[in-house]
RNA sequence: GGUCCCAUAGCUCAGCUGGAUAGAGCAACAGAUUUCUAAUCUGUCGGUCUCAGGUUCGAAUCCUGAUGGGAUCACCA
């Protein structure tokens, strides 16, 4: 639409001797109820024209119509100049832009970005909250890649600490040698089972101590189980052979379980970091900060940073005994990542309960003068809530990722069978289809919402398969493929003599694909893509309903409609691909 | 209590740097299939954009305050 902006600048110069900047030209899409495709808002131009908004609109409209062949007509309503572009303009957009081989492809921009996501704890299986994180991270990475970045997908695994010792201890005490093989339980679930068991036994001990007269706080500290867990952690840190051995075994169970879930979710990683390797990092950064005077030492030897001038608090960065806290290792890990990849940007996909932490982390790195600190970004997303409130693993109110995927596939199967859509499918094709549709429904459901907003998930109400959903878009794709297989494309012809509104709307929407990718990348927002693809699917279905493709009026129209369908199908497939959602050929 | 985030139709959500009568989907109701897949399409119903001020020719959008909800303010991660 740049050429219209330029033309308006010219018009203002010629009509009013005014020098407009492009930013002063306010163009927007024409609303559906009016004639036209592009609208110029003229209110702000009246100070140059010294005329009414209507008169200004008319002046400029006449000028544009006379000067530009692509402008077929205009109408003025109050301060709005609605411009109609000619069919030949839209056909040109379609044939020369949308159908181009490189449509929607960005040239490499020479920038490297790391997207860290997933970052699970190895003491329990993944739940719905992790699912949102994984889908967001994967999608953002894919979008950035599409926008021209070189992308590194990273996973920082929290594989050590007291919580893992809890699972280990419970298994040691009550497990009786149980393994994933002996029990048939998926590894991450098995370890999770002992994490829950620990908590149960721990609570029992607390209650017993309280009966003996201890306060809640004392009891929590004195319960034998927690003491044992803490001892186990010390042993781990000391490299105790037996503890390390058990730790490795149980973690390997968890990893086997995770990789299965990751596979079903369709996410992957280029680089793994393990906290067992990074938890000691960051101490040299503490020294660096002390030298530079960014940090200061309190009499007890603990190291702090004073962020009160920035509206934050004083923050501990190293304990008095010289051991790390959470932020210490995050400082070290940030440096490690940068040393490994020298990326221009680094995105942390982490829930919004850690907003404060990342604010502090980034601020500290900036104050330390790290040149790369300005490229750090916390992609903060809202929690997934159930109707009953927050998910709590200890209260058993979590939606387990594996169960959820199973249910989605089951629902997809049920719906598909009800509709009788699987004629001619082999058994493996059926399973594939159910997976694609079930995951499509789930992924779309989670990704269509703005990441920063919290998300309500009602397990009792199954995810929709109709309307503004993944399966709706997938279905549209299948429809398109179905038409295309019935007819082969012949070499390009000139196209139809005229366009119907449904065809023009579709071209207009399709032409917005590149800028949609651009916006989604800049905002780190898959929802922008999700909503865009939905618009395409809706517009296509309307077109499909109104106009016959195979029985078109003439051959040129038929070829054009086939190409239009093919282009829509491609954009749907690519767009859904940016969300990590597959589209089927048939459904 | 300090700080941060959120509030749009009964429900779930869009709404781009301020622009027209605030849009979709679900739910409810009424229609469309001798025609390329009806997981579709069309229509009806549904709104004090939480509230009160302010800036502006113009505010769901920007500013201030209030209310409600959430998060966070650990020598936990």
C-alpha cells in the first residue's frame, strides 16, 4: 500500500502545498460495510487543506483517481475516503506476489537468536502448564526462523536439587526396586509417583511432630525425611558414588519419558543445558561485579546489589557461605550461553510468576556492562488455570500432558468416526489422522490466545472442533487438497475478466502473510499467526461456498480459482506450520 | 503494605502506531446439501468495552485514580 501513501503525499503537495511525512498519512483497511479496500482518514489532514473532512476526502479522491490507474473509484463518508482498487491491481498482486515461489519466505537477516523453553524439572511428568510453554517456545522459534533469524532452541533442564532428592529418597525407602520396566509405568510418571509419595510421608511426619508439641515451622524443619533429603543433596554435591548412581538412573527414566512426550508434542531442541553442570557457574561474575563496584559485600560476607534506584529492592546474589542462589547460576548460565553462541538475542520462555526475577537478572547484566544484555527478552506467559483455580501437583489437580494428549486423540477419533470420514484410510493412516487433528485442536486452542494472558482450561468441556479451532482450519486445508487432486493446473493464463468480492478478499488476506510473520516475530506472538490463518480459512470457505471452482464460468476463471485455492492451501499449511500444527491431506 | 500483570457479549477470545454503527467462535434459535468434503455456509439473538476523571476534532486503545482478580516482594528454584 506504499504507493497509495506516496500518492497521498503527492496529492497534499499539489492540492494544498503541504509537505506530509508518510507517517501522517493514516491508511487502514476499509470496513466490510463500505465499498472499497483501503481507507484514508482525513480528519488529521484538514489542518493542511483548511477544508471540511468530506471536502478534503473528495479533493484527494479526485486527484488519486485522475493520477493513478489502479484506483478504480472512491467514496467519502465523513472523514473517511474509501478507495477501491481495480481488479487488475488485485490480480497483479496475486500473480506477481502471492504466487511467487518465495512468497512468505524471508531472506536470512544475519541475526542469531536463542529461544530457551520447556526447561522442566526432572522429578515429575509434564503437565498442561508445561504444554503451553513448549508450544509457545517451539512456535516462537519457528516464527523467528521464518522471519530470517538463525535460531537455536535450547532446553535448560533442572536436573538437580532438593526436589529430585525427594523422589530419589522415597524410591529408595519405599520403591522396592520398582523400575519402568518392572511396573510398566512411563519413567517420568514413575519418578513423579515417588515425589508425591515423599510429600505424603513427609506430611505424616509433620503431623506426628505437631502432636508432640512442635510448631508447624519446627515440624517442617525437623521431620526426619526432609533431613534425609537434605543429607542426600549434600552427598550428591560431594559426588557420593551411590547417590550419583541412583540420580543418574532415575534421571534416565525421566528423560526417556520426556522424550516420548516431546515427540508427541512435536517439539525439539538443538542444545541442552543441565543445571547439574551450570549450578556452580556465576561465581566469577560475582567477582567481576564486586570489582566493578556493581555489587557490594555485607559484613557477614554475603554479596548484594542495590537496585532501589531502579525501583526494585536490594537483591542477594551470593550467600554468606559463598554458595549460589538461583540468580547466581542464571547469571553464569547467561554468560555461558553467550560464550557458546554469540547470539544477538536470547529469549526466555518462562511463566509470568518469574517476571521480577528476569527484570532483576537483565538489569544486573546490563549494569555489569554486558554488551549482549540488551538482546535478552523474557517471553512471559500467563498461567493455565482450571475452573477450580490454579493447578497444584500436590493436590492432584494437574492436567497431565500425556493424559491430555491421549484424550485429544480419543476425541478426534470419536468425532471423525461419527462423521464417517475415514473411508479408505488404513489403520496407521487413521492413527496418524487422529493425532494430527487432536493435537491440532489442542495446540490451536493454546496458541490462539495472547501469550501474556492467563488461560482458562476446563477439562470437563472438551476442546472444540468447530468454529474458531484448529480442526476447522485443518478441514479447510483438506477441502482444498481434495479439489486440487481432482484437477491439474495448466500453465498460467491471464486470469478472469473480473473478480468477485470473495476472491478479492482472499487475495487481500493472502497478501498480508509476510507482514503477519513479521509482526508475530517482532511481538513474539504466535497468536497473531493463529488468528490470521483463521481469517484465511474463513474467507476461503466463504469463497468455496459461493463459487464453483471446477464448474467455473470459463477456463481462465477456473484456472485462476484453482491457483487461488492452491495459494490459500499453501498459506494455511505454512501458517499452521509456524504454530507447530500439521494439516492433513484428507479428513 | 510495595511493585508488576490482567479486566471487551452468558462462555472463550480478536480489536495493528487513538478513527466510522466495538468484531469472531461457542451456546440458543431459524435456514442452506440433485452441485468441488455440512468438522462448512447464511441469518437472528446477544455490549454502560469494570468504574470515575483527564488529554483529543475523535478513546476499548493514551494518562491519573478507584474497584475486582492474579503474580511477586526467600540466604527456594
